[in-house]
């Protein structure tokens, strides 16, 4: 972020230039890349992939911001994104907007389907689900004074066909979805240097963890590609050690599992002999 007069006040409201790195919150997993532009933190419109799932090894995150307002993101020296800050972040207002004076014509038809005026409900169509059971007989022991006036029960209509719906057909007057015409946005002002920040004064970490063990180290800000490449060698050396250690642990785990399976088979053989 930009230079701060008092870093002891560093915290959540501290303004920053760029937020970059892995972000996992609940089911949301992504690599964050947020640019601050004129005091507004602007999130990338489409998330970058999340590249560290449970394997417990170190990762290298690399962000390259170029003077032509393009960006490149690499994770473990693999490119996961290349694109334009102007296209993929809403840093600038749109060049065109909908004309507020443009109104939908009164005779505009935007219903693609309509009821078929020729389709009529058949005369023998039965849409009554229940009818009076004409075969029902008033019980001999029915007392009108005590039981009330007797009414024949209802039963399912044997001819019931369901609710009738008129057939739908394509609307010959359909003109499509209406949209207001576009006009130049009077508030649009281009900026050839959206990539540029006046200064960098600190590196901070915005952390929220429910599981410990995460280490952040080896951070560099530079305008020298060769220096960044040399710095990345630290990660390569560490990764070689981690990968070798992980391979040892996996081999030991497989050997232990195989041994346990063998012991289980021996126990079964002994039980069968008994």
C-alpha cells in the first residue's frame, strides 16, 4: 500500500494499492486480485483460480503489472491469467450508457409467445375434479335433527381431464427484447495509466484463519524481471525439499498400510484354522 505516517495504526480500514493472494472463505475459493483506483477497491470481475488444496507445500504467487495496463498472474510459475485492467476490472466508467431519453414504443411487442385464438376448449372437456356421488344413499339411522341435513358425499370425477390450457403459438407481432439505444457516456474519462500508483510504502497481510500452520515469507516488489527471477529460486529450492519429503511420507504411509493389510490377512488365516 501507500506510505503510512504511523504503521502502528495498520488494520482493516488501512488503504492499500493492491490486494493479491489466495482467499478461502467457506465455499468460496479464489486468488484475490484487487486494485485500488481513485480510492475505490475494485475486485476482478471473474475470479482467478485457487491453487492450494490440502497438499501442504509452498506456493509462489507472482503478479506482473505492465505500463500498457495489462496484468499477468502466475502461480508456481504457471500462468493462470493474462489480460487488461480496463477490460476485466471496472476501474473506469463505461464508454457508453443507455439513453435515458429513449423510451419503449407503445406498440412494441416483447411477448414471443401468445394464446392461439383458434384454439377452443372442447365441449366435452371435464375440468371438475370432484362431483357429487349420485349413487350415495342417505343412511337409515341418519337423524336430521341431531346430524343435520344430509348431503351426498363427493367423489373423484371419472371424466376429469385436468385443467385446460389454451395452446401457445409464436407471436407474429413479436419484435424481440427491447433495449434502450446506447449513447456516449458524458462521465467517461479515459486514463492511460490505471496501472500506476504514486508510491508503495508497506506490505501488509490481511489474515483470517481457522487453522494454523500457514507461513507467509519471501515477498518482493520490484521493477526488475531478473531480480524477481533470482528471488523465485528460493521457492524452487524449498519446493524440491518439500516434494522429496512429501514423497518419503507418502511412501512410508503406503508401506504402513500394506503392512497393516498383511497383518489383517494373517489374523484371518489364524481364525480360519481355529
